[in-house]
C-alpha cells in the first residue's frame, strides 16, 4: 500500500476518479484510482484565505443527551503562489515558481457517551435484583431456590443426590439470611480496588451518561516548486505534511475506562521531470517517498496493576499499564479495550517512468514502476491481560436442564475474583518488507471518427512479504516441523522442548509468482451526437 497524503482542497488544481476499467498504467490492487494534480505558481502572484466554522448553537440536542454538548469547529487556511523573485538578485518569472498552502482544523466536539456500569447495589455485593419470586426444586438435593438465585463458586463440590447418584453442587449466595447478598469479606482485593476507579451510575441503576469533549486538531500543508528548464524540461518538487495530535475520549471518566488516545503524522516528498523530445514524444520520470506514523496509547498507562492486586501483568510506566481487559455477561466491560498500545511506522519509496508517444491515430503509453514498502509494527491483542466473567461459575450446576433458572452473574463472579478465562498476549513486533514492480504498455487507437479502441497489457512482479530480522516461521506440512530461516540458526527458537525444527534458505512464508499478467481491452463508439456506447474488461 502506498500511503498518500490528502492535500488541502484549496491546493487542488484538478482531480480524476476512475472507478473501474482503467488502463494498463494502473494496477496492483482492486478498487478505484484517484489522480490529483496540485496547484503550482504562475507568473503572477495569487493567494486565498478561507474560514469555515460550526458550533453547538447551530445544532440540536442529541435525544439521549441531558444537555446540548459543546461543539466548536474552525477550519481555516490560506494559499500563496507566484514566481520566485529576489529583488535585484533573481527574477524567476517564466522560469521558477512556488506554491504553498496551509490548513488548520480545530475541533472541540462534545460527545454523548452512555456506559453500562454496575449499580451501587451490585458494587456492594447485593444482587437481590436477580430474584424473581419464582421457585424451583434442585434436581439433585431437592432444595428449593428462587429461580434467580446465585451460587458461591468457591463451594463447588460433589454431593450425593436424592436419586442415588452424585452431582456437582454449590452453596447459594446468602448473607445474614438475605439471598443473593455477598458477604463483604469474600470480595476480592483486586475487585474492590478496581471498582474504586469506576464511577457509579448517574442515570437509572446501571447507566453512566456524560458529555466529554473530544479535541480533534490537525494541520496539513504543502510546499511546491516548479522549474521550467529551457524549452524541453519541466521539473517540480513537493513536500506535504499532515500532523494530528492525540485525540479520543474514554467511555467514562477515570483510568478504568476502555479506549485510548491516538495520533498520526504523515509526510511525503514527490519530484518529477517531464522531458519533451518532440511534439509527439514526451517522457516523465517520477520519484516519491512517504511516511505514515500512527500511534494509539493506553488511557491508564501510568497505573501499575500490581498495586490493585493483579499479579503477573506487565508494567512499563507511560507505555504498558492500567487495568486488563475485563468483560462480563451482565454489564459493560472495563479496562483495556485490546490491541492497545499500537505503534506503526510505515514508509514507502516509489519510482516510475512513463513514455507518451503519438504515432498516427495511435496514442501509446509505455512505462514501469518500482515500489518498496517497509513498515514497523508493534501491537498485541491483550498486552495487559484479559479476564472473562460469563457468570457460569455462579449458577446452579444441577439445574441446567430447567428453564427460567438464572444463568449466573458475571459481575458477581468478578467480585469473587474467579474468571472463566484469563489470557495474556506477548508483544508482536515486526519489521515488514516487500517490493513490487510493474511494466505496462497501453495503446489508445482512434480507429475512425466514431470508434476508439483501448488495448493494454500489464505485468506485475515482486517479492513476498519478509521480516527485517528474519523473525518468521512456517510449517512443513509433510513433516510437521517449524521452518526457520538459516540466518537465525544460532538463535534458539522460543518453542517447547522437543519441537521439530528445520532451517531453510527462504525468509518468507511463500514464494511469489512472477506470472501476473493483466490484459486490458475496451472501446468507445459514438452512435450519434448524443449517444456513446462504452465497454471494457481485463
């Protein structure tokens, strides 16, 4: 993928969108092709200023919001272009031109967040809201319980059933004679400390609704220089940049909220030389380089989870920290939302050459391109760990066949500190590299006054995805052994003892094919002055 930088609308001279059936000049991936030509300076000085704004006084209130959230957006910028002139030193009229543009986007937008959080009663261990006043007899022991009765997972044991068999049973949760009320002494330290970071509902019994302001700002701009070198060469160079600082709001206030802060920076350089050999022969060579930096950071990275009672979780202040991902079956999740932090640094270099040639009624385009992609990526699915509480450990084990019996409370299970599933992902760091190239020829033939035929052929080639330090491994499907590049033969793999390993010459997971040919054919026929029939395929 080539990372492009969207220019400011005021910097665009013209653009063309091709959704399908494009010529052999374009390829590599499916989808549309957008070509944008940015403005250049001229022999006269020209400039522009613009401002666009919106605010909450022009908007209505969100149906679910208690107030009208703040909204203030200002989008402003300017352009300036003309000849490069240094008084008494240099006059670039008709030779050297410049064009610059800058756009600022400042947005403070109030959002409405509606988080489902545990009620005040639940936080204290009171789950009487589960009770239904309907009863059932336990199939094993014959004990009579409310159909919403929850059970203590720490009392799971085998018991003799009334029918002569055995079954797994649990004691009901009961405290001071009140069903579904948990003894405060049984609430785990980690659960209690975690709840101290979670606000209590402010709407109804389980909802926390608030209007945080999301600050989304960015700056983007371009600087372009054009040089007319004699009568046969036109050169230009352009630098573009987009910079977006941290943005993002949590689901609710505090370090326990899911979400993160993300930022992005893109920059690129493009240079081109168009050489005119004759009126019917023009060649353009082009080079570009671009970089895309994208980061997403944890909201609670400054919090050491061990201080809350969690063990075995990594902590690096400002990078890795905060609550693990905690999910329940009966209330909204808290903690890390997963795949955060995410650090991404992608770079690509592109060079192309296109020869435009007219011979009689034929317009030829012949050329090729080469791209190199290199992106470093650090990401992990559950870097701070993940705990899932389904409620299965607080339900009856012998009443599963009965209908209308509680399936358990995940949040009550959380208070006991006993998850159904816990996991921790290792960090994934990759330095990915890939190169691709293409050669093409295109002939647009005007067969007669009404018929134009388009013929083309494109050949694409390149390498498979590889990793900069050869940290890749495949599997030999015939032997079941792991395939590891020979360059890492002196580095013991992190695999269980006894795992079969083969060292191979390849440093990729697959061998690329170099037989990617793409023929293109199309035509346009003018039936009458008001009707044109077009068709194409490839």
